[in-house]
C-alpha cells in the first residue's frame, strides 16, 4: 500500500511544484491551467518526445548537408544537388559556401 502511495506522490505534483520544476529545468511542461495536480510522468514523456523530434530533424539536416557536400565534390550541378537533398537552392549554396554564386 505504501509503495502505491509513493508512486502516486512522485507521479503527480501540485501545479505550483510543476511550475518550479519547469522554471528550474527550463522546460515546457504542458498542463491545463485549471488542473490542481500535474501528471509529471506524462509531462516528462511529452518533453522527451519533443526533444526526440528535434534530434531527428537535426539529424536529417546534417545528413542533407553531408550529402550536398559530397555531391558538390563529385561535381554535380548545384541546382541538382538542391533537388536531390530537398532544400532550396540558396540554402544549399549557403551550406557549400557559395553565397549566391551560381555554379
């Protein structure tokens, strides 16, 4: 019985406590302003999912930049590189250090 009470105590926090956690960790805990308690486990899971999405986006961008660099080294036209990696021509030129110079 005591274990279940402890689990609930650590799983749920008063809204003020959640605000403190949010301020200290510089996180974005999402909860309904009217709720008296916040499911901290759920909030942490949501934060982790958001961070994972950001990491995936960063990874995709890094791969696109690497591919653009390799294709450029192989002599492929900059417009075709942009098409291949799925980014705007000016963005790819920036990655390659071409700064608006057509190639």
